[in-house]
C-alpha cells in the first residue's frame, strides 16, 4: 500500500521559468534534499553551450525541478478533469501521480559531468545510471523511495526505462512532447536569452488529454503543439547544434582522451593524478564512484593539469578553460578524401591530427509518426477531435508534415583556429594557404 | 598616444538581460579572451544565494559583460548628445571612453571564489586584487592593456581605485547609481526569477547627463531613479540578505575555518591536501596563485574531504555540498547574554559551538547624501532641472528621503537545524526544549 | 437558497495580464454577455491617458475581467487553505464566493464615458450608478443576478457600497490592497509599456490570509506588499497624474461645458444636436439614458461639432480630437494672484479665460493607517506574524512609513499652448513675454 | 532640394512593443500631429478581433508609429553599415531615409472604420485612399509633406503604390518581410496576449542588408527569418482567422447592408439618419467625407439604431454591440447544395437568410517565391551568403519550403446561434434537428 504523506504546508521554490515550483508530497521534498539530487547543481544543463551563450549557466538541478513541475500540472489537470471511473475507460488514475512525479524529478539523476562528451569517452549511459541510482539500496534516493512502498524504486525506474505499464505516465516523462522537452526548451530559451524555444505551455496544459494508450491533445490546441515542434526544431538548429559550442566539445573530448592516454602510459602523478577519475580510466565504476563526479571536479583537474609536463594536455586544457574553441567547416558525405588532405596539412602545421582534428555530426529528427520498423519507434503525437477520435498530427498539420521524418543537422570537420591565420606572416604559409583553399562560405568546397 | 583599434565588424554576445552585448574595440574582445577574464565563468555571481534561489546560477563573467554594456551605452549617449567643446565645460570627452569600458569590464576580475566569505577568512580584498591583476606585468590582461599605451593599465586601475581624475568615468563604474549596480540588480532579478530588481534602465539611459563633477539625472527621469533605489533596497531585503543563503554562507565559513585549522595542525595529506589553497593557508599569495582559484576548485576539495578523517570537517562538507543550511533567529543588540546561553545548549546537544554557531549581520545603506565626515563618503545622486541647476535627490523625493541615511538589515544567530527538532523523541530533549523556549516568531524572545 | 450553476466545461478568455481568465459559474458568463457589461468595451480604462501613452487604449471591459480573475484566485486560495470550520473562526466561508465574484466583475459597470471628467460636469457618481444598474429591475444584469436568489442583486450592490456584512468580501473588492487596484496597476503598466506598476502578484496571492475583520498578509510576503504600494505611488506620479493627459482632460472639460452652455442657449440643432446627451443637459437621467453613453458617442458628437457655428466649440473640439493639449505650470497655494494676472494675459492674447484656462489639482494618498476621524477612514493593511498576531504595515516597514499619510501630487495652471510661442514674430508679443516671464523650470516663479 | 529639419532634441513616445519610438525629424512630428493621423486613434487595428481577444483594443495609430520605428531602425543600420559610395553599388543612399520614414508612418492613413468589412460594402480601397490623402492639397498631411519639397507627397505616395524607383525603400514598407508585417505581428501578439507572433526582431535588424534590387538577409540570421514566417502563419491561423471574430464580422457586414438597404428605401430619418454615411450610401465620397469616419462614428450610429423601427436592423445592431456572433461550420467546395438546404432551414426557423447567413472564406499565402506570372507577383526573400551571393529562402529552408506557395485557411458557413439550441424545448424543433444533423465536429458532414 502506497504511503503518501503530505507536507503540513505546501512548499514552493521560486523559478524563473515556471514562477513557482510547488511541492506538497513529503517524499518529493526529501528526494530534493538527497546528496544525489543536490549533485545536479554542479552539472550544467547545457555543457559547453555556455561558452557560446554565456547566459546559459543553469544546472540540471533547475531543469529537473521544472520537469517535475510540468508533470505536476499535468497530473493536477487530469485529476480534476479526467478522473478514471473504471479500469478500462482510458482516463486518469490519480494513484499514479506519485510515481510520475518521482520519475520526472529523478529522470536526469544519472547524468555525469559534461554529459554527452563524458559518456562517449567512458562508455557510460546516463539513462542506465539513472535507473541504477534509483534502484541501488545504498543511495539516499533509493531509501526514500522505498519508504513509499518496497517496490517503489523499481516502479520509478521502469518509468525511466519505458517499461512501466501505464503508458500515460511513461509519455509524460518520455515521448515526443513530454515534460522533459517542454521544460528544457523553455528553460534553455530563457537562459540563453533567445526566443526560439518559447511556446504556449499554458495552452498545451489546457488541451492535454489522457486516452487509453497515452496522451492526446485536443484539436483546439493543435497550433500550440505545432509551435512547440517548430520551437524544438529551431532550438536544435540555433542553440544545441551551434558550431562554436561543438568546437568546445571537441576540445573537451580530445582533452579527456589525452588524459586517459597519459594515465594509461603511467604519466599521471602527484597533484595531477585525478583520483576521482581512476575508476573511469580503469573501467571499473560503482555507483558511489559515479556520484562523486561533477563538472567542478573535471574543471579542477583541468586546472591542475595546467602544470602537467605533457605539452598537448597542457595546451588542450588551456584551450578549454580559457575558451579557445576549434574552428570548423561543414562538409557532405563523399568529401572524406579532402578531409584526409586537410588533416595532413594540420599535421604539417605542427598539430597532431589525432588530438587536433575531429569530425562532429549533429542531427536531430524534429518529429516522426510511429514507425514500427524503426530502431527506436517513436510514440506519435495524437490530436483529438471533439467526438474523441484521434488523428496523427502530421496528417492534419502541413507545417508538421514538413518537419516529420526529416533528419536535420550537419557534418563538420574541426581543426585549430591557427589554420585560419593570415598566411602572409606565417612560417607555415604554404600549409595555411593550401588548407584555406579548401574552404568557401564556411563549407568545404 | 592611445592606440584605439576597431574590429572589422562589430561583434555581439547574446545576453538575456541586455539582449546583445556590443563589442567594437579590439582591446575589449582581447580582454574577454584572457584566462583571467574567462576564469570568471567559474565564479558564481551570487555565491550561496543559488542554494535559496536555484535559478541564480549565473557567473561574474555574465555580470562583467553587462556592466561593460551599460557603460558603453552611457558613453554612446554622451558622445552623441553632450560632446565637450572645451576643457572646462563639464561635458563628455570621448577619448575617455576606452578607459571607462576597460574598467567596467574588469572591475570584478579580482573576485575570488565565494567572494565575500573567502575574503573574510583569508584576508583578501577583491578590489585590491583587481588592481593588482590589472597592473601586474605577468597577466595577459596587463599585456593587452599596455598595447593601448604604456600607462593604460594604471589608468584603468585608478578608475577602480576611484583616484582617476575624470569624475564622470569614476562614477560610471562606482557610485550610488553606477553601471555595476544597475547590471547586477537587473541580472540578479532575472536569474532569481523575482521582479524586485527591475527598473527602467532605458529611461535612466535617456536622462543621464554629465556635469563638471560627475553624473546627474534630468528631473524628467527622477522617478526612474527612485524606482532603481527602491529596487535595490528590495533586492537587499529579499534576495541578498535571505536568511537561508546566509545559513549556507555560515556553513561555508565554518568549513573553511576547520580546513585551515586542520592544515595548521598538519592533518591534511594525500588527495585531501588542497594544493591550490596552501598559499592561502600560509598567507603568502601571489597573483598566479590567486588566479588558480575558483568556485569549482573549492567545491572539488570539499568533495574530496568527504573522505577526510576529521568528523567535523566531513560533517560541514556534507552540510555544504548537500545543502543543509544552519537555521537562524533574529536578535537585537543587548541580547548577547541570551546567545551565550544558547551556545551552551548547542554544545550540550553535541555540537562544538565554535564550528556550529555564528552571528551573521547583514546591513546596507540604500542611499545617502554626501557626508564629508563619513568613513567612505558617498557621491550623492544629483537631479538636474531644465535650467541645468542641480538638487540632491532626497531633498525632492519623499520616497528617497525615507530610505536615505537609514541602515537596513538584521542581526541573526545561526545554529544547526537539529536544535529545532521535536524534543519529544530526542535524547537531548531538555536541551532542545530549553533552546526552543528562547525563540518566538523566528526571533529571540 | 443560492442557485449556483456551473458550466459543463470551464471557459477561458485569453488575457495579456493574467494569461487566462477562468469562468466556471454560468452566472458569470451570463453577466459578461449582458449589454450593460459589453458597453464597457466602449469606455477606455484610462480616459485621456492614451493621448500621452498611446499604447494604453484598453477598456474597462478588460479591467473588469481582470478584477474578477484576481478575486477568483483569492477565493480559490481561501477555499483550499482556510475554509471556515465554525461561524466565528475568522476563516473563509466559500458560500460567499459568488457574491464576491459578481461584485468584482460588476464593480465598474456604472462608469460613464471619460469617467471622471464626465462625472464632474454632469454630477454623476459612478459608484452610485453601479449600484443602481445592479438593482434596477429593467437591466439584464439585475435579471441574471435575481436568478441566483431574489435578494442577490442587493447583496452585490452592498459589497460595492461597503455595507455588506462580510468584511473579507468587501476588502477583496475595495480596500487599500484590493483586486481592483491590483489589476489596474498591472494592466495599466502593461498597456502603457512602463514598468512602474509591476509587482509580484503571485507572491501576494500566496500570503493573503482571511481573518475576522478582513484580509491580512503573512509577514513572509511583506516586501511584496511594500512593492505594490511603491508601484501604486509611482503609477500615480508617472502615469495617472501626467500633466499632458491632464491637459487633454482640461480641454475635454471645457468642451463639454461649452456644449452645455450652447444647449442651454438653444444653439444646438440639426445633426449637431446631441440627442443622447439631452437627459444629461436637462439633469433628468434614467438608467436607460445612462447606459446609452460611451466614449464613442461623445467622440462622435465632437466629430459632428467640427461643423458647429460656434467658434469656441469648434476650436475646443479640434484641440481634443486632433490632440492639442493645454500646457501647464505647477504652482503652490498662495500664488493665486499671479494666476489672475496670467488669466488676464491669456484674455489679452485673444482667448476667453473661462474656456481656455483652468486649475487642475491631482493628489493621492498612497497609503494610510486607519484614522477613525478621517472623512473616509481607510482599512489599513495588516501584516500577520507566524503566531497569527497582526501589525499595521507602516509600523514595521520604513518605506511604507515614508509614504503613509502623506498626500502626493501637484497643483497646475492650464492655458493654451499658443501662450508659449516665440514672442518675436507675434502680434501679441508683449502679452506673451509678460506671460512667459512668470514661468521658470515649468513652474510659476 | 530636400528641406530636412531636425528637432532641437529627440522626442520619444513610450511604446509597449518597441519600448520607445524615436523622432528626430520635425516633419515626422508634424505629421503625427495632423488630424488625419490622429484619426487613426479611433480605428482599431484588428477590427472585430477584440471581440474574441479582449486585450486587442489597440489602434492603427500605435501600429503606424511602430512601422515607422522599425523603418527608422533599418535606415539607421543601413546608414551606419552600408552607406553607398557610388550610384550603382547597391548600398544605401541615406537621402532616401525621409521618404521611407514618411511612407512607413502614413502607410495606413487611408484605412476606414472596421477596415476590410467597410471596404467590401462601400467599394473603397484603403491603399488608394492612403495615396489620395497624401496627394490631396487640402489635407494637412499633404501640406506638411510639401514643405520638404514640392514633389515630396507624390514620392511618398509612390512608395505606397510600389512604383518608387528605389526598391530598397519599397521593400522596407511592402514586401514579404517588411516593417508593416513585423510590427503588426509583434503588436498583435502583445495585445492579444498570445505568443504566436513573437520572433527575434533584434536579430533580423542585425542581418538585414541592402542589395541592388532590394533587401536581403545574411545567412547567419536565416532562422530568425524562418521564425518570423512561422509566426506569421500561426497568427493567421490562430488570431486573424479566428471563427468567432469572423462571426462578428459577418454580423457587421449584414448590419451595414441592412442600413444601406433601409437608406435606399428612404427608411432612415431623424436621429437615426447617419449623416456622415450619406456620401457612402450615395457612392459620392470626397477626401473630407472619408476622413470624418472612424469606428466610433459607426458604433454611435449603431447605438442610435437600437431605436430604429426596422426589427432586422435593431436585431443586428444588438448582436453587434452586445456581442452575439453568428456561429459557423467549416465546409469544403462541393458542399454548396447542402448549404442551400441549411439556408432553407434557417429561413424556416424565422431568419431571413439574406441577413442571417453568410459564407466567409479566409485564406492566406504565408510565403511564396517570385512567380512572374502571378496576379500580384511577390518579392521573394533573399538570403545572403558570406561571399555576397543570394539564394531564395525556400531553396535552403525546409520549413519555409513547407509553407511556400501553399494557401492556408478555411471556408465557413455562418448562421444564427439560435440554430444550435437544444431542439427539445423549441417551437422549431424539427428545423433545428434537421439543421444540426448536417454538422459533426464543427464541420459540415
């Protein structure tokens, strides 16, 4: 039996995006106060993006509160307007509220520092770590969830894993229009100071509707949903895929690679030895190791490596901490031979191409209808007519039809900014000229 | 002769407060790209305030760009509307523009991690460090400034020190209504998500006016100036003096004290030894040492000290990283005896009062007219009539008169939250009851 | 017995200030759809202010919806958090909700065109007309209210008259911090595009609290209440008392006077005869006459009077419709003799001073504590301590103390702009020079 | 030779959308102060839309100031960054600034009351009237423009007519991304309180670029241009085509038709005779007649017609003034027979279908590339590469490609709300049932 305890008085957190975050369940407040959740204050939401959009220094902590708040609003609306009467009416069973709220709050608890970059190098997966942190008996999060009922941690983890039986709950947290995406678009727009991510959340909250297999949106709010999808598309194009942020991400990747390489060669020692990273270098990580890391820890090791004798590590650390991103050009598949030539020119100019060049591809599928044969089939967005019948969004919205199923993004080749210097006063004039001859309008010719 | 080089094309930084930060001088862009300036990305603007207002995770980097931008706008207005014709007309000499911009950008470059807390413990002063960083030949900032002209670093430092001969420039950066304060009020309001700090910057920019001894404001905009002062008052009361943030600040102070104490006792070793803090513990700090520190470095040492054998250090680190602020009550001078009793009760409950209690006073003078006899006499705000005559603001504004010369804030006594636990189930029931009997309506009885 | 019918589904109106206005009671929707309420679309909220702040073209219709919405939010909060348990506990009796909502919605229904100006000339009082419209059986509003219960119109009217027994309801609609003021400050700030009127409504909604004799505000939100009072003060100084808007108001007053004078002399005829104004000229007005008037009717008669043979009427109409406000200077009591001289100079320049000069005084009392001996004693603002005890706001807030009991505003003398023309090229050079010699810095010397 | 006089000091108008409108040219201030321009205060920007979005009560006056301000910003940017060096370099000739500003300010001066509705009935065309007002010697606008130079009015009128030789000026005022559209989207979004119309004007102002044949946009801002087009599309779908506003427009149309019909039959007399409309009924309109009309005049005649003996006129007036819109269903071409049946049922229920039913189609082409063969070929949007080459927007933007050349909107059939009443208690039960059987999900079956 679920133990649902309420606070004697609702507690609120001031939030610039949602104005207030409202907490009435004691378990939610307790989860926020765990070390695992507080750690998220030390992990930036947007990784290297704040090197391009300096305002975007917000953390995953804020985002997770926001996802919780949107989920809370959906549950509140559902409980008031669409309470289930019997098991198969497709309406909302409010005893599912707490599992939804906990999953919303904790959905990113497994994120590591500089999330995606770090994951690639150390083969960690934040969704799996999220589940592990929730279900491991030694975490405070787990202990608090267990007080609700013994199987509660597994239920919350199942929502993250999308195996939870109630599809409405799963889609609130994870679908093509979920609380996670809605919060990060609004929040990232607010903190970057751009307007691309804004859409009418209040209207969406008014038209969201449970049905047997998940969530639908009444047709009266279809344009708000369209607007959300266009906002998401624009945020990817303008913010998340920004070539300068990716230039910093490439520096970070190379820097971590170099550190690992030096560790493996036994060239890390003294204050430069990154004690908290050893489990990652050794590929033997437990939950406790994982939870010690955050952006600050990485930055501090980088700071200490300013004194490291390896000149490449030192140089990459300088590029990262002092913000000297690699530069880039776009290219299209088929131009790889040309890239090979360019790498040779980078080498000739004195930079080891393994650590000073990279390919970085950024692609996103703004929206897709349900494709059972896809690798990860997406839950499509359903629009509800006044009589309750459903239609897949792209069949009635020309603007969504334009975005649907259409991957968007680019391929970029990254290299040191020095390659774009004016060749006339350079010792490596011919390299630079040859290199620059490959480029026109910021693209490979 | 001043070397003023312009960028081939104006560069902009997207900013959520000012929309865009505009850079046309090459030296400004070069200063932004120094390691010293980039370090400010790793120092939060509001220290422990983000533990209360989770949105306020912005750094001094953003703030410094903002102060620069406001100063740039003032210079632009002055150059267009009030260009000097002869040496003594009290109008604006635009050859002062660059020194003003550089001082604005760099005014906080000497901030250390968790600024004020850190300063108190290690006897550093951020304004002095700012001047030192600007004038020390080994910094990149100094090298770039020297390219303008050999004495340029000293000029910029003089603006910070308020000894620069042009009072207009000094007051732009430092007065009761300066670019610094205007930016931080707007920015902190934006990031906390509160509205107390908003005022009409555009209107102030329209009515600001140079005169012989500094800056004045045309009477048509007097209410915008009033509004700015009220905003500032409110931000102090509501945000900067928030008792919970101060409760975290107290934890941080105690934690650094304990670390210093342990270092001095020789109980720091291995990975727990904070190599970058040694110069501070030894009180032998050079510019290079100073510039290695940032919030991330402190947080990382705290993180490593989770394993330290000293239980008080470990406990304080846990309180800080996992956000368990000390609680507080207000008191008034004269109640010190009572505090002494309460400290004894804290001790009886098992907490060393040296590391678990503190007095924290927060006071601010929202505005004052010029008082030549004051310790640091303030430049008063002058209102300009249509015929050019000046009147001190509080003589014509009743609302400012109400704030003028009136210190505002409170005295608080801090202690562990455990002292407020329900005594009935506690082993230290009588201590807790006795302690709690001193308190009513969050104040000392 | 109260007949409270709900709509099958909540209806919303998009609102720029409150985002949405929510309607669940059928009677509220029915009241909105009455001719009496729809008439408010044709009466500007701010009269002649939009001649100064061109954005402020909003009507009383929008404002009334906003007052309703704030009242609805207060009731909702009270019903959730402070439901009464017994008759004398000072908590909220939610059966009072509907009377509060109706009074909020209808509180301005008796406003005439260009409210205050019109009232002065025709001796109408909008609060009395509001009550009359609510209680007169022939209005649609009355018929709808009567369906709730036979005495319901009288109850609603009693709230407007402040004679309703439940003080909480009365204070929601009419006190020093009521739904009316809160809406108009936010709304007028939004539409003028100024920020003076913004304050933290959400926070106030969180700390508002019923008590035996009305409404109180928890101390945690005291600064939000302070901010509201400062906002109100600023809006009066900056917007409502703007001398240019008053210059248009003076033109309007003179124009209506002239029209009445001509009507009385029998010089209105044909298309220039303002049929709908006759009852007002004759001082024999019934409810139906009253409800025929709106801003558009007045403007249209003015438009028709462009062809009127009387040159003063024609000229005043031109000044009003084509926006040529009278100019003004401030003066202080005691300078009346000087004004008399100035009127003679206006006359000498060719303008009848009865229709071309005026004194206009604008004063407001931003806040006052309860003064039983005052003509209209004000309900003071009560702050609630954690233990439930109350303190009058100005005793604990220095900023409110500064505003309390202090009337603020100015005396102005109005005259035609022509009096400020450059005398050198004028036929009436000596008049103008003599007139202008009285003025310095926009004030009477 | 152009007489360009500047004000001694820049004048500003506070504006909620652009913050301030800046005026430096005396001629601009003089134009604003003409009766012709002031008349625009009495014509709502969005006609019947404020019946649906009650906040949207703003006038064409505000909009025209906004269009002026955006044009001013474009000119300022061009003058600073792209000043022409020789006649054929495709850069900006700043001596064109004043004609652009005047055309921007005056572009809507020919609008009549309830613009489009009125135009249809009385066969007036606001663009032709705009040119006529500008070029007619008796208007104040014309007299002021002539002071600049004798042919100046004709130049300004040529910009409106798109025959002015400088394509850059023409496109500022009238193209697929012009100052007119940019202002109305932002303004209408602000006043309705929706967010659909917001886009990043500041960014567009940064990337706009003159070229030989008009205006182009640098590729770095392409997404801001996309966002503008999507915003425009959404505003049409959500706001401008809202079926309820069109339901009021239909009532208005029928009401004016009925009035004309009664006038022609000689059934208008006494106070009900709309003297100012006679020239329109007689189809003999001069500039002076035209300029007498505004929304207030129409509303006032409607108000007077509440007493008209014709019951249809009286009823339609009641529907319009008291907001009882006709209801509607969508249909598709080919369903006209069904509509005919429905009209019969409307008649059977007691409503003359000529005055109580209507077809209303609303269609818009969100964007199109240049189609020389189209009736009114559109100037396409050009994107500029770093090397200066141009590409038509839809060829590189998938989202614009989706919108391009695709007409969007719907066909609706309007009828009295009474037709949707519950048939059970009705005297015309069978009519209503038969009528309602045609409808499903708000569409014709």
